[in-house]
C-alpha cells in the first residue's frame, strides 16, 4: 500500500505567482502547478493530500498563532497519514520549524518543512527538487522529528538557520550535523536522528503560547533609553544575542542595571550568541559573567530561533522563575546538545 502524506500549504515562494509588485501567494496556484509535474504521478511517489491555508502567507507575515494552527492541523490528521510536509516561505521557516519541534510532543512520524527560493512556476527553480525529495523522505524514512528539507540537506528543524538570502543552499545547521545529505542518492545519517518515543505515548501538542517575549541583538553603544523601554512590562522573557560566547559590556553600569532590574521583576533573560556556530558560556569571560550576575541564563548552543520559540512555550506553563530557567536549559527536541 502506498504511503499517504499530508501537505500543509501555508504559502511562501514555492507557490507564488509573479505580479507587477513582485511575487505573491495566490490561492489554488500551487495545486495547479503540481498537477503539471508528471513525476508526482509516478509509482515511487506517495499519495498526498494538499491542504491550502486561508489566507496564504508570505512567511514574513507569519505569527505564533500560525505556528499553533499548523501544529493543530498536523495533530488532527496525525492518525490518517504517514508523514507531513509544511510548504513554507524561507524567511521565517527556521522559526516555524523550531516552534513545531517544541509544540509537537511524542512525535513518531516525519514532519518536513520545505519551500524554495524560486517559485515552481518559473522555468528554472529549486522548488521541484525540494518538493519531490521531501515527499520521498516523508514516505520512506521513519524519522520522528520536525525537519527542514532544502537545497541538498535534511536538517533538524530546531537546529536550523537561514544563512543565504539568494542561494539554493538557504539553510544550515551550524551546531548539529545534517540528518541527511541529498545528491545522486538520499543518504540518511541515522546515528544523528533522535529515538522515537515509546509506542504507547500519543502525540500531544501545546495549545497556546505566551505572547510577551522579545529578542534583540547587542551592538556597541546601544542606547540605554531604548533598552529601558524594551525591558518594561508586560515583557516576560527575552533572548539577547550577545557577542562571542555570551559577552556584553561589563563596564556599562546602566546596561547591567537594566538587566538586573528586569530579572528582579521575573523577566527571563536568555543569552545566545551572535555567531552562527558555538556555545554560550557565561563563566568564560568577566563580560559574560556580568550578565550571569545580573540574572541572565545561558542559552547554551540553541539558535536564537529555537530559544525564542522555547520562551513562548515555557512561559505559557506559568512555572516559577527557577523552574522556567531550568526548563529553558533542558533539552526538549534536540535543540540543545
């Protein structure tokens, strides 16, 4: 019996049509284009159902409510299909992949996010390859993870980052090896894949997210008035993209005061690195230790995308501050080594 794959078409470049104002999503257009691809009718390709979201979104317009909508859609169709594909724009794909990794608990089936840098309607595009490969992986590989399949790589979703605005190799996983490499063959690196949950555990999904979180990138000479405003209530959690292994200006008393006052009010401050690769250690340098003394915690080797999505999830549990900090530094879905 052929496998059945459920495709969530949320929008994105893959199904866009050119207009006078640039590419834009158009209802029904992706389905029309897919019908014209003869390879999708081949015996080796699984049966699939394409569900189109309303409205279709450029991924720059994605919000946490859309993450919940996708998670709920997968949950409601989980028992009817062997795998899932989420068509998504590239700009915020890593955020959605991170969020779905954390929202879908006890996942035993593949969930693959994919899209393209050039729409499927164009003569020269990367959409066809990404789509067909995603269908084959979702049908033939029992990978119990949320992944991104794009540009020759199969990546853990909560480890992924967009690294190229124009190239076909748009995504990488700097702190974790690929789950698979795709060339003349599809090679799955099974040792890198998480173990499936116990058979008796059913899929669960988080039904809500805490809305009062933020992120900002530290830069030399950041204005204290801007920071004061950013750290005011109703903020409950924030990701700081710090320098190197988690360093910040230790000689800036105003900066550290703002952090300290926020953490004293119960704001969870998570420090990630601006570097693509590496791990935050707030004990390595005095400038990192100053953040730790002000109440911030290390985001370890999480991507900013994963740390932000995790704050949305953990803060919604309404735990104590200490419990929240502990959970932020515990691995949920492979986002932390």
